[in-house]
C-alpha cells in the first residue's frame, strides 16, 4: 500500500489510487521507479510590508546649514553698538559650532554668516539666522566643564563634617 502512495506521488497526472493498488504486483520486494531529478521544494519568501517612508530632511543648502544640522550653534559673544556708523551693523557676534563634547568645530563672525547669504536678526533671546526657508536660533548657553563640580555642590561639601579617622 505504501509503495502505491509513493508511486502515485511521483507519477504525473491524476490517477486513481485504487487502480494503482489493484494493478500492483503481489511480490515480497518492491521496486521503485528511478527518479531522474529530485523535486525541489519551493521556498516562498513573504514580502516585507512596505515601511512608511519617513520624510527625509532636505540636503543642506550650504556649509553653515550642514554644520547646523550636525552640531549645536552657540552664541559665544555679542556686541551691541549704541550709535552705529551709517555703514556699520547695529551689532556684532561670534557664533561657535560645538560637537556633543563641547569642542569647537567652527567659529563664525557676523560678517562670515552674512557673506554666506544668511539673514541675521537681533532678538532678545540671541540671534536668528535664516536663509532659503530655513531658520536657526543662536543663543548663549553655559558650557558645563567636564570633571568640574558646580559651585553649589562644592559649597555643600565644605559644610559637611570631615571624618578624622580617630574613634
């Protein structure tokens, strides 16, 4: 009986299993037909669901925009003029481009930013630079010195009793 199932599995077309079993010879040993090529299982790979594409940020419009996208902009100095001359700007500033370790990657003055085509506006909070629909706020913010404790913490430590090591 099992030989008949095998025979039917390898034979093309629709055959009646009962006819194959009745026609099968009644012998002690079964002969299996030679198979010329093994049947290869078909591997079906399910297509991954299409991910919703996140809107990519447009490419930088210039060198300053590239730095502003990668690093932090910090207003390190600003100078307001009381009575600017007719050809002078009302203020000057120095802007640092800092990496996450607070290392200066680049430094720009107002004239450098303007020469790159950026519009510079003085605001109460710092400086606003804009060009081609992109704007960046440049503000002064304190740098935390690595390895130094804040003054408040140092003063609290000075008020704590010191152990002398004597019982």
